């Protein structure tokens, strides 16, 4: 399988009044084409910095980021992004919001074709009939569905998601987890998900990358060899409990604490 994303020896620090703040240190990561990779780690370890480097929104101090064999030096049209805040434009309808990337990357595409593409995606995520609504007329979960449509409307190779479900209630979040499997089946893409929710990472991802404490390195990789879509009940299986226990241990190690296993975790092993 071809690696779509290659991060080679990336080191980065932010300038602060107190001096440089190192966030990434000799980070090496490979993500194969078609993979759904979740990235977890302690708060402030550089997860969001990683997404900006891959998207070409910033350059590393040293090291290289490669996409499809090309060195990333600037923002790329082949990347879609979704964030915790959907950031939909209130002066545009939902349909107009979803079309926005096509107006930027495909200005010569006929308007009717852009609208047809957006309407198909909105129908796929259950928003048929809401095309002419304003963002303020939709619930938080519906706005996030529209945001996901906007992120993939131009058929990006890579979908980068930075805590897109973190602000939602538990039931809405689980609905959107299932939606992600549906979108992935209908609209194939390589995905990079930043999350603090270990259950989310196990349910959605093919592999989970654990970053160490700041400055971050790739500390551990967990492969989840399950096809999608997956039933929510899989999160309560013995295998999933073991995966979650392993990830919790790794997060504690990244935080500089020795992992402490419960009796149930030991039994799961």
C-alpha cells in the first residue's frame, strides 16, 4: 500500500516571549493511502500543529512533509479540513456554504454542477431539505454534518479533522461517528483525525498514533484491523476494552506517569 503522507524528521517550535517553545521533535510518521488515522496524546503536545503542517498552512523548522511524493511547501487544494467549530458563514445558505470550496478550487465548474454535487452530499448526511436554511437555523450536529460536506465537496485526497465532534453531546457524537463510516464508504479518502476521545479513535480508525509529551515524537502505533462500518457495540467487546486499556497506558506514559491497570484491564489482557 502506497504511503500518501510522509512526515520525515519534523521538528518545530513556536516563538514566545520566554523563548522558543518546542512542540515537535524529530517526528516521523507514515500514513498509507486510504487509511483512517487517529492521533491522540496529551494536551498541548502538538497534534494541531501536525495538521497545519500536513495542510501546508505552515512550514516546519526542520524536516519535511510529503504528500503523494510531493514536498509540501504551501496550502494544497487536495486537502479538506473540518474543525470543532463548523465555522459556517451565516450570510450564506447551507448549500452555498458547502459549495464554497468548489468556488475556490474549481471556479470554471458550471454552477449547476457545483449545486448538484453539494445537494448529493447533503442528502447523503441526512440534510436534504435544509439546503436553503441559514447555519443558525440548524442544530450543532446538523451544522457539523454540513461542515463535513463542505470539507469533502471537492473530493480531497486527505480529510483532516481537528476535534470535529468534541463540542457535541454524546448521542449526537455517536451518530456522527456512524456517519463517518458511511461517508468513507461512499466518498473514499485518507483521513487524519485529532481527538482526545479514545473510544472515538478505536471506533473510527484503522490505526491510532499516540504522540509523546511535548516536544512530541511518535510514541506508539495501534492497528485496528476491523472493516467498516462498525457497530457501536464493538466498543464493548473484549478486544476493544484491551485496545482502550493499551491507549490509556500510553497516554499516561506520554504524560510522564506510570500506567496503573485496574483488575478489569488485567483480565482483558
